[in-house]
C-alpha cells in the first residue's frame, strides 16, 4: 500500500473523535476541483511511508487517539488495504474510510469483515454529469452500487457533495438528494478554486452560482439532513 502522508492529530476528520489521518497515493478519478493533486498524479508523488512506520506511531498513541482515518487519493485501489486495516483494528482504534465509492466489491468486503466503523463517500454529481465531475469515463453504476451498499450496511456513514459550477447545478443537487433518500446524512460543501487544484483550466471562466441558484441548492441539502 502506497502511503503518501500521515497527519498525526486531527479533531475534524473523524466526527467526534480524536484521530490520525493516513493518506494513500493514487486515484482512478481526475476530479478537476481536487485539492490533493500530489496524491492523485503519479508524477507528483513524493516518497511513500512504510506501513510499519505508521504502525509504530500508532502503537505509541494507544490511549491518546481514538481513531484512524484512511483517505487519499483513493484507498480502495490498494490490494493491501484490508490487511492494513486489520492491523490498525487489532490495536484498538476505530477506523473511518474516505472513498469515492468506485470499488463497491472492496467496500463490501471491508464491511463484511467488520473493519469499518465510519465511511464517508463523495457523491460527485448526478448520474448524468458524473463522468464530467470525475474527469474520466467510468462506469457510474459502481459508485451508485456503493451508495446503496452503505445505505443498507448498518455502519455509520456520511455522503458528501462539493458544489461547484459547472459540475453541480440545481437539478443535479435535487437528483442527488432524491437518490440518497430521506434520513441519509449528506455533508454539503461549497467548493473553492483557491489554493492548488488539479485542473484550473476546467474552471477558466470561473462560473458562479446566481443568488437564486445557491439559495435553492442550500435549501435542498438542509432538507436532506
């Protein structure tokens, strides 16, 4: 498993828990608004950490940290993810996985093995514009399958949507909310073009929501809470 970084202390990445954050390298999506291109583009990868270095750190933090967040990149691309999580779980830590949902079979296996305590999945856009939002041609049935899997899992989870024009319009937001269904937790975040992102050219004309559009999108997600 390629580990691109370790955040040793976080109060915001695992809701309600003090956690460390492990960042994996590599992603099968190319979302133009991604703020972690150094974890997505192989040419930007820095030297990876050995899993044993992470385990050694966690061993020293037993009783101080409650959980470990594994994020990316996209963690489910790594063949060693299951064994890594088993080791972390055996040390007594809760585990949160951040995923784009593109590997429902991997997600199902991790859930069945009881390795996940919390899952956060990004829902990029409505099915119609999903490939535009992720920057590649891909089988959107896969993230849709992951959504349904999480809804039935009984494991604490959260769906997340980043709002940026032209990736997410009012009707796309409405479709996402309807697709997730009532009672599902959906974290709504307004995207930003500040700082580093993967593809500035995609947003060359810096499109903005009108006040009416933005108000309607916000109201949709408030209703979805």
